C-alpha cells in the first residue's frame, strides 16, 4: 500500500485522482452536454487515495481534467459547491469556455497530476512539503504545472524529478548594496563548476524597509552570469517594490519556463541580482533574497 503522506511530506503523484491508477476519478452525473459555460454535477465530492486517505479535491484553485480521448480538456472551475459532510448532496463545478461538450458519464480527473491537490491537503493539515518526482513526471507532471500552482503559506516544494533535492540559499543585501545595485550586481550563488547549472525554482524577496522609501532605480532582475545576462525568473521585479515603500514588502516569483536555449548561457554561471537601468537613491533598510533551486548536470 502506498503512503501518500509521512512526517509532513506529501507525494503529489499519490493525489493524482483519475491519473494514478490506484485512485479513481470523480464522475459526472448531470451536465449541459454542451460546449461553452455551464455547471457539472458529480456523484461524489471525495476520493480515497491508495493508503486510505480521503480527500475532497475540488477547489477554485485546482484545475480539473474532464472528458476522454479527443474531447479531454483541462480548466480551473470558476465556482465549486461541496456539501459538508462530504457524503451529503451532489457537488458541482462551474466552468467557462469549454471547447467540447461535457455531461453525464464524463470522468473528472486531476488537472495537475495531484500537485495542487497535495498542496491544498498539506495546507489543510497546517503545512508541510509536497514532493514531485520521476513518477509524477511519467504520469504527465510538468514544470509549467509547478509554476502555475497556487502555493499556500507553510507549504514548500521538494523537486526530486531529476534525483536532485531542492536546496535553499538566502542573501541579505545591505543598504549600500541596494543603492549601487545597478552599477554593482550582487552574487547570490557562486558558479557551480563546468558541466553544471542552476535550476531556479522560486525566489522570495523581502524589502525590509526601516522607514525611508527608496527612489529612482528600475526593474530588478535575478539571472545567470555576473552581469545578469540571462533571466532566471518568470519576470523582473518592478522598481515600485522598493520605490515609495515605507513598510516591509514581500514578493515571490517562480523560476523561468525556458524554451530551447543555448546551454552555454547556463553552464557554470553564477546567479546574481541587479537593477539594469539606474541605481536606487535614498532609502533605508535591507533586501533579503531567498532562492529555492536544484543543481543540474548537463
């Protein structure tokens, strides 16, 4: 029997109802049988995982995969209705802009191969870590799913897809370093050595302002190379994160979803942070930068 949770660690693939053959899908018992928008009524609101854990996977944060064969598609419900206790009533999910017709007889499966369901369950239990591994990938899990997931406070990711557990580093930039961030980028991770590169999963920045706001400056970038030549995150951090702020501010970004790119841009490159357009002026406090990453071999 599989163990879906142990010591605060939750396996995403074990929560993949309808995808993992050990966990059944949910079943539609009524629906409009039409494309576009509508509401599907399901027979049950809960499923039992292989170890006997019972979960209610439906939520407006959680994509569902509906249908089969050529009319199978994924969407995040715009509304969910689930009775309490779960055994009462018939749950419903409301959707918009389906491409195909869906109704009675369709199966409903996890749209994230159990990832969002595991995150939600861990949050319900007060926190923990969600593991994705080679099994999750083989079932259809992707980096895009990781980046699109809704992470709850107290829930972290363990990425074992490539046999490399995530690591975490934290660097606190002094006020002097913030004020010269354009002219002098700050290294966050050293060059890992020839044949290796960093896979940045997430960045958390905390502007620990002590009362005087920064001015000027520009967008902040975390990327590969001492001069930050290649973006490592899904976007830049707007200058307003520091400018005009007089209270502590927090922002998180996922790692970049990269297409095919020259490997030399990443091989043996440090990770650094800079502000490309101009240095910040005035301002007091520090900037705490935390990175979650894995080290990959080419």
